[in-house]
C-alpha cells in the first residue's frame, strides 16, 4: 500500500566556514571578494565571532574556530563566461590569491579557483557556449 506524502524540500541554505578570525575574514570577503555583510554576532561588539556575507544570491557564514574545519571547498555559479572573465579581472586587480585562472573543463564549464585568508577554496564556474 502506497502512501501519498508531500516531499519536504529545502528553501535555502549556505555553507558555514571555520575561520581563525571573523573580523579579518569579514574584511577580506567584503573588501577583496566583493561580498556585502549581512550580519555580525554578537551585535554591537567590536570583535564578532560569527558573521554572514553575500554576493548576489550566494551567502556564506563565517564561524570563528567553530563549525567545520580548514580547507573547505565551495562551488559558485555564474551566468556566463563573460561574467567569469570580468570577475577574474576584478580579483587580479585586488591581488586575490588565484591558484587556477579561468580554465576550460571537459565537462562543458569554464572555472577558476580562488582562496580566502583561511585557505578555503571557492571554485567559480560558468557554462561554456557550444562552438
């Protein structure tokens, strides 16, 4: 006998990165990577221990020496290879650490790798158009 049950779906989410210093990571994400601060906690204190930043529809949380480990990877989607090229130029101008510049991948994507101050890797890609 089958039961008809509505599947519960997730309505959102964001990674939580373990960082050494939230204030330093917050400054890096906002000043170097072009993110905007969503919130800091505890509120009203000079040295936050938890924060969230966003750029477009992507959010990431920063937890000081908690929740996870070093060297996490995140994948971020862009709409076009032109957007990827523009972001690459933006990051070159700001001297962001780029272990791999935009590279065509055999799975039909063009991707680059960047690293934050805690060694977390952001893999950023866009679909290649068919030639």
